C-alpha cells in the first residue's frame, strides 16, 4: 500500500519569498514521486518527478524537490515566489507494477497563495 | 509534446440522462488511460484504469455499470456516466501513459459535469 500526506492545506507566502510545500509518503517498495500543479478549473500539470538517480530533482518554473529516503519526504521548494505560482499543488506517489503500469496515489493538495 | 485533451470541457445535463466524455492523447499513443474524479477542494480519486483493447479495471467502490469506460484505440478513451444523478456532479479528469514513459501520466484539462 502507498499513501501521501501533505502538511498544510493552505500555505501563504509573500512574493519573492521562499516557497516550501511539504510531502511525506509511505510505500512498501521504492517509490516514484511526483509534484503536480493545478490551476482553477484545469487539469494537472507535471512539475517534476523522481524515479531513480539524483535525489535533488529540478522541475519547471524554478521548482525543485529533494527525495529523502530516511525522512520519507519529497518537499517542494522554490527560492522566490511569483504571483503566477498561486495554485493547488499535489504530491503523488506511485510504484512500478509488473508489465510496466503504474497507479498514482495523490495527497490532499496544498493551496498556495502568493501575496504582494 | 504529451498533450491530452478532453471533450467537452463543461456539460450540464438532466437527471436520468447519460453523458459521454472523451479523452484523447494528441501526440502520443497511450496504452493506458486513467479516469479520476475530483470533488470541490479535494484530491483526485482514481476511478478506473483503462488499457487499450481490454476491459477497464475499476477501483473499489466505483460502479462499473454506471461509469462505462471504453478504450478502443491507442489515442481515445471514453467515459460514459449512465443515468446521471446530481451526486454524480463532479470534475472528471483523465490521464494517459505513453508506451515509452511508463512512470509519467499526462493529464487532460478536465470535464466539469453538472447534473440538474
């Protein structure tokens, strides 16, 4: 079984400040980890993913995340928030299934608000 | 690349009618497509996994006779909500997995269904 916990359903930062969105996972096997962003009334856009290799993953729009196995975490960060970053962010975990499939389990999401 | 479209983006129907939602992968072949449901301010819940040319696999608690899924080609999957009722009103999102990139799902923009 696998699960994702996102601490903080709402996070508010000032424009230009550090963004930190927390994600902890539970998985019985080495996980694949993802961050998605969702703007109002739209689908999800992939920000970044970790599968294997380097634990610090860089994504689009200046976001990055670090896989920390010892802490079972995959927190999302961005050095300087922009107004356009205001959106809902979802952390997700999946694992490989025989035959190459994968199923995503999503966290409950974190609404990021960016203030002037 | 990796664009997934959904049609329609919004649909309003009367209670008791059926509604079909299309999900298309525009620039890649999708051997597997996934259908999710998202309630307001909540996370995505996987409804079913659809493999091209075979029957869909439904998650526990999802009525397969109510949510009919067809994946007749490598670029098209359809979800039909049969005899829709107001409680079926939701945001339905599909995603597709390409043959080459088994770890990543690409999401459509979603379909807002309102049942009166």
